């Protein structure tokens, strides 16, 4: 789906969302009457310092404007890989965007990530993975790292990696793997109105408690994470 | 089965001042950073909670999955500590490794009064468990911000051989404050990855001086991307941790807004600089090209004079 | 990866009161040794998982030599090896024994 497709499907009653060189921002009136802040990254644009600072600015501005919920539309590349971005401290810019979304989610409006295209690595961490609920649209292609790069780093062939990927969802790119891990809460049905599915989600939002590890355990993608975290938490609470 | 693994005091007095943080193991860093004999480990190696995913790749496991977490005392006051072993799988985040830190942060949120020290030493996500590692990092960021909003202080220490890369760099950006040494590096993409993707003209990964000017401790300190610079000793990091714990407060909207201003200002001031030397020159440093060779104590004075920190803006 | 398990009898119980100790790191050319005081006084066991395949005889010789020299009775050694040289293995085993023979918990 293109950005225009997604916007039309999500907001049939209209919106003023603009795409400025891959930085998406604007608002849309939902069926409930609430005015949502819509931000995101489009056209597989890399997320660098220039993009991140604008997106976090929109999030912070929305607090005073009382807009919400916050929808984060994602079709990005990975983080921008450049000398300049690292020189200027890209890690802080990406962390700040994530923090803005997390703060919004905890104090102002719930945040929903809508992954409709690509995303990877640091870009995914600062956008979709920093929301309360991450939704996948069929056709989305998230990755932590692409398989060819992974093959180079692990010194395995693509074929060997693909073979291993058949037996575990833990490393290979793909929406279904992230669903099984607990990262993506739900994949929408592209034969049904996205606006209706968004309304249904908003009417039934989980609370702000991060349960992705429990979800990963339920779905069989992560069998250790929730248990280990709970054991450490328990030991720490009872330590003296 | 779940009783913590207590560490006996193993080191003679004064070792912390003469032991390189960079060269020490995670275990040694913790033992020498904290008050002697005070550390109790949670899910230590004798629990054998190894990664379930390395067998698929025929790779060796480590009993603690490359991270030491637990509780100890710093100058008599309780602290939670997590220390990554940068030499095991590059200190990378896997499912179990990440979960140990998440549990610690969730406990810290409930206790509020016990700060968290994180000794970063990581290349980022462990590729063999990429999805689990990436998700663990996202959960760590969430848990850390929830803890900080409840009032917990989280201080990051960066000076290990793997640096603080990838998702580790994002987690570092969520801490209350950071201390860094000369060997420390903080970035998102590693030098080789930038070169592979964009070519050697964009970034020559074998130019060590370039790597350190761009991502290393001194640039981070001068930019205010890290708050304290220390020499590469465990004592130096201990002192830095104490200093920062005394300075930081809870996270709130004012800090978030101040950070937006701090980062936007940095972009405005230095966004067209070609190299770190240009940034330092713009900051008013005379002979900026000599910064890399400046000894720690002189560099610390210079950095403090320039005065960029993230105080109340991180 | 290859796994080995060796059982030995030791002349005497390893000294000290510590129940567990750990030394080393799993990395190329390195190994970690977890030692636990969990066996009868004159028994010793070594469980090895190694990334370097085909060195069974070397492991046998190195561990037998170690047991003869240090008499680590009562101790179980669990090793995760990233392909260390025999002298590094011997060093780590010696370090492990020295650690667990310290007084303390």
C-alpha cells in the first residue's frame, strides 16, 4: 500500500496529513470525533537526525493541542547510515523520538503504530516499537536486518539462513515472525475497512502495561523472555 | 534454585584505581566498581540460563548469556547493576540477556529508591536472535522510561571494548545520564556497516582516528551526548557513577521538552560540520585537532569549561 | 559443537569453603569454567561443550593432567569453550580451582 492508500483507508472522512520528503505529519478526525495526531515515515525514507527531530517535535506539540490518539505510520528504511548522523549523535535523536512517544502513551494519548511498508533496526525501535500497540498491514516487510547482510556477518550462505528460518521465527525478517514474537499485536485484514478496524482497536485498547513478552510466550515465539524477566524482578524485589 | 550467587571479595585494596575498565571482564568491573563484597547476582551462571537460539547456529553458549545483573552497594547505598560482557557475542542483546535487564528495571520501578547502573558493552542486537533482541531492546526502553518517570535514576557507563552500538545506543539515550571514557564509543550504525552500505568515501571503517573522533568518548563528552568523561579505570567509573547519581532527578515533561531544544540547537549549531574537529573548533577549542591526544585530566577540564551536558535535558 | 564428559577420582577434597566459582569468557580462543562443589570428596567431573570439533584426545589429556596436579576432589567443572588453546584451558582450570579454594560463600 502507498501512503495515500493508507491515509484514504484509515481516514475516509478526510485528513490533513502531509508527506514532506518522507516525514509524515498532520491530523485526522476519527469516527469517535477525536482528532488524532498522525506522524510517520514514508517512501522507505531513512530515519536520520533531521527526520527524527521533526517527528518528536510534532509529538511534543500535540500535548498542548490536546490531540490524540497518536498514530505512527511506518514505511521506512533503517536508521540513516551516514557519518554526519553518527557525528551529531543519532542515538540521542532516535531515543528522544521513542521517549516522546512513550511519554505520550503514559501521560496523554495512547499511541498506535501502523506498519504498512518496510522498516528496520533503529528506525523500527524509534517508531513502531515505541508505541503501545503495533499493528501490521498485510504486505508490510519489517526486518531487524536483511538476510544478505545477516549472511555476510554470520558467514553463512543465504540458503543456510533461509533453511534455519524455517524452524524458528527468532531472526528472519517478516511480519508473521514479529507477530509471533509479540512485537506486532495484530495484523489487519486488508479485505475489511481499515477505518473500522482502527475504530475497533481504539474502542478496545489494552492498557499501558507492556505485555509484549507475555504475548510472545503465548504465541510460542519467545519462550524464555517473560519468565526470565519475572524471575529477575522477583529476586530483585526480595533482595536486601 | 533461585538463591542469588554471592560474590566473595576477591581483590586487594586499591585495585580499582589501577585496573582498566576497558580490559576487565563484566564480572571484574562489577566487583571492583561496587563496595567490596557487596554484590549479589540474580540468575547467575550456576542457573545455566543460556540462550535457546545459539544451537541452531552451532555456536557456544555462555552460562549467564553475557550479562551480569544483581544488586550491591555504592558508597554504602544500594544500587541495581547490569554489566554486559562485550567479548561474548559482541555483548549483543539476545532473548535471555535482554530479559535479565528488563526484570531489573521493572523491579527498580516498583522500589523507586534504588538506582540502576548499566555498564554497556554491546554491538546491539544479536543477529542470531535478531527479532527477540530487537524486541528486548524496545522493552528495555519502555521499562526504563517507566522507571524514570516513577523517579528511578538510571546511569549508564560506557567504556568497554564493544562500545555502545545499535539498539544499545538508543537505550543509552534513555538513561538519566552517561559517563564515558576514551575507549568508549556510542553510535547506532557501526563503522563497517556504514562503509558497506554507503562506501568508504562516506566512512572508512579502518580509519581508527576517524571512528574515535566521530563516535568516541571525547566527541560525545564535548557534544554533551555524555555528561562525564573519566579515565579508563574502574575507580574513574565508580567516581563518575557517584557524581551522576548525586546530580540526576526524575524524568518529566520539562526534561523531554528541554531535550528537544538541546538536540535542535545541536543540529542548528553543528549540522553542517564535516568532521568532529570542525565541531570542536566551532565550540571555541583552540588546536581542536589535538583533542584526541589530550590526556584525560586536561580533557576533562576543557570539557567542563565548554560545559555541554544533558543536565535536565535527557 | 562437540560435548565431552570426564569422570576422575581425586586424591583429596579441594580446599576452601566456597560452593561455586566462575572464571573466563566464551569467545574465540577463550572459555568459561563454572566450578561447583557438588560431588563426593574424592570425585571430580568435567563437562565440556566446545566449538572446536575433533579434539577429544587433547581434552582428555589436559583434564587428566589437571586432575592429577590439583586433586580437585568434590568439584564439578562445566566448561563452555570457544576454541581455546590447551594452555589457556589449563590456565582457566587452575584459576577456577584457586577461586573456589578461597574462603567465603
